[in-house]
C-alpha cells in the first residue's frame, strides 16, 4: 500500500558549520533511515532549500529493512545571505509510481553566507588626530599603549592583562584597563537607499565537476550596485582591521545598522554578518544617514562613503562631514554600468572641485586592482 511506503522513514541533514563565505564549498550530509523490517522499493529525496545552486535531491531504490543510506552534497556558495536548509520532502509509493505519497520535514538548520572579499594592497591610511594632544577617553577591551587604570578581575579577563604589582599589594587579582590609542578611526558608510540601486540580469554560474573539490574559487560578482558596494565594504573593513585600525560601520536598509568602531577579528565578524543580510531596500538617502549618524563619530575620523547616488546626495554628505571635521573618501559606484539610465555624471566634477579623494567603480571592474591603485596619486582619480 502506498500510504505505508513512508511509514517510519527518517531523514537527517548534518552540517559541519553554520557560517561560510561566497566562493567556498558548503558540505551537507543527508542520512535516510529505514528502521522497519520491510524493504522500500523507492524513495525520492527532494531538497527544497532556497540556497542557490543546492543539489541535494536524490532517488534511492530498494532500501532494505534496518538500512541507512547516506550521501554527501557539495554546494558552491555564490550569493551572500541567510538560507534555511530545508524543507526536505520524501516521496515514495507503489512499484510503478502511480500512487505516490509524500512527507515534508521542516528546516532545522540554516547557513549564514558572508560576502566575497578581495585583497587590497594599498589604500589611503589616515594618520591619527587628537584634539590638544590628549588621549581619547574611551575604554576598550583591546590592549593598547595607553593604560587608563586598574580594576578588579572579572571571569573571562585574559591573564596578560593582570597587573601583578597591584595584585601582590592587594592580595587579589587586579587587571589593567586601556584606552584607544591615537590612531584615526575609520568609518564605512554604505548607501542602501532603494531608489539609487541598479542591477542587470543574472544567472547562477555553473561550475565544472572538478571545481566542486576545490576549497575556494573566484565567483563572478552579481551585476548589481549593492553587491559591488557590499564586497568593497567587506574588503576595506578587513584591510584596515589588519592594519590595526578601529573600524565602524553604518548603513540603513529597512532598519539602521550602526556598529561602534573596534579592532580585531571579532569586529570583522560583526561587519561581515551585517553585510551578509544587508538589503537594498532602505528609505533613507546617504546624506540623511550621514547627517543623523556623524554626530556619534569622533572628530578626525576618516569616513569612507560607498554609494551609487547621483545628483546632490554625495556632495551634501561630504559637506556635512567636512563641517564636522572629518576626512571623507568616496567610492562611487557608477550606476550607469549597471543599467541605471539617467545618471548625472556631474558628481565627478563636484568631487574633483572639492578635492575629495574618490574612486569610480564600474560593472566588471577588477575590484582588487582598482581599489589598490585608485589612490596612488595625490590627486583624486576616476
């Protein structure tokens, strides 16, 4: 009977990690179990996961009683985002498949896909700027050259922060506190305003069989202004964090996302997570984001604006930043190369007249080479 074909059948999806990155291979193991004594003539596994390029569907024949069938699925990750690993549908039936029955198993796991990053060899690296030559009065969990004082030990404090003289004097653990050192902070503003985004038709790239066994390959970027902006923001964040700079991030899609500046791999993870789920559906233009959030940034910081906005959006944002004592740099995403007609290219003239360092990025550009060489000269370049 068809209704008994799936009785007692179990399916399990096993993954090694919940986080990965565009270009890498995601491995998932499917396990089909027949705990009964009767064999099953055929069982079809349908993978209905929204993960692009997922190929977890299989058909099995003659599964004996108390038998397990397992198989490994390797998926090349091509788009950032959060994807549910499921639902999974099992289909079975009679010998001829005339009366199939199915059973759906909801998704229990998900994977977070970080955006692609490119290597940057050189980029304007701002010097420190401190009002009156005084240290920035802000506590940090990072170890810097500026010791601010001592406090009681709390569980989780690393041993290298223990101040042994104070510990010996007080007969209990005392740890050192630090302040941020006088290196200029770097803030990345990414424009997610929905009315300035543009994209071209896109098909999921196909890979050769041998590529499925390479740990990572270069995946072509989706021809969309937002995807280029996200990749640039992730790459710049990694570049400055590797140079021991404190990096903050601001963007406004459906909701405002502001990550306070910090250093280290943990900060990079926070920025990548925010970029992985960022959508181009914001209701606040870049000048509005800058005006509302620049008051929360220390003076002297370098602000990098990544935007495809034409017209007066970027000039207004730059004016706001310079009046507040910031050093703006603009990464301009050329929307015309992504199919956005009616672009006012006068933004280049405005940026050059203001002597603001800027770099123009078009669809198909080699981002690694472009970002590494764009600012080699002292004059703004296009």
